[in-house]
């Protein structure tokens, strides 16, 4: 993996993916209408939105996804052998409107989503909560937001220590202004954006964390981490500053690694 993991460029499809569809759908359709597939035939994932590249599946049949790097190819990267229900995004995979994910794929990025604590696939957990409480899936997902854990898995050609060093260095390039305040000993940086960046220490599970500058229990933070040698991840869950601090983030990320390792052929 190359470049800044927090500011990776992508196709217009990836631009669409990062949008908050619930707030800016109308604008997105006008600006990106020529690039985004008809949303009427797309899956909707609670708290992630509706898009052709997203998949909401309840099928627990395992599929095999070969992790490949655009530069070196397959190399020695492990495969993911994971139930379809866990997978919400596979880069370059068929659109959700074309049917369920095929049994074998290769990709440089895969996103798994599951519930914290149980490790249950997000789709299955939300569907069960909706059934149990007589809710629609959107409402059930909103009520479960604190449990939601997204992990975007990618192969990396860099050793873990080198990758961690690059991530920490990229924080100071993206947000060069170190703030006078820290959070539980974590160095705090700001740039021209509204985000606050924190650099993890050698004992932390995260190399960096990016959060909204404004504290809000609904907002989520993005955390960069390693899953195993040659596999890195970009995890997303609620703001650690409001839900137990540094120890909370480390506990969530250890569990995220544990769940991901269940489905990697080498971990």
C-alpha cells in the first residue's frame, strides 16, 4: 500500500462511497449522476447508506477473497475466507444490483462490518434486532450505532513497523499544527480541516486516529492499524474520546483484529 492511508485517492466510485448519503444524496446525484449506478437497484446498509458498491447480505455461506496488491500482485498475502454477510464492500466486485457476491474474488480492499462484543455480522445483528424489537432495519441500525465496527482490509508491501512510521509521519504532514492540549497523553494535531488527529504510541493498537474536532456521540473516528504482517486496516467506530478513552479504542481494535483473523488464512 502506498501514499497516505488517511487520504488515499480513488475513483469517482470511491468519492461516492465516502459521502454521507443521508445528508447530501440530492447534491451527489446531480454532481456524480454520470458515475453512480441507479440507487433503486442498490443495497442499503444501515448507517452506511445506499449505494451500488455496498452489499447487505444475510447469507452465511463463506466466500474466498484473494488479497492482491496493485504493484506486486498476489505475492504472499493471505486470503479472506469469510461469510458473505460480513462483507459490505469489495473493490472491483460486481455491483449489488447484479446479485450476491460471487464465491471467489480478488481485491486490494475489502470492508467487513460486524457488531462489537459478539462479532456477529452487522447485517445479521441488525436484522435480528429489527425482528426482535419490531423495528425497520434503519432504526435498528441507528440504535446499534455504538456497536458498529467497520474494518477496511488491504494488503501492504511494507513491514508493520515501516507502515506505522509512515502513518504517524503522514499525520504531521496532513495536520502540522500540534495543539497545546493532548488526550490521555496522545499528541493532538490539527490542520486546515475540521478533524483532530491523534498519534498512537508503541503500546497502542492504532497508529493514528482521526476524529471530528467537535465532540458528538453520533460521530465516528477512523483508526489505522495492522491486522498481521502484510495486512493493514482502516477501522471505524464511535469516538473513543466519549466512550472510554484510549483504553476503549485499544480494546475495540484488539477485538476487530481478532474477528478479522478468524477469516484470514494467515494471521
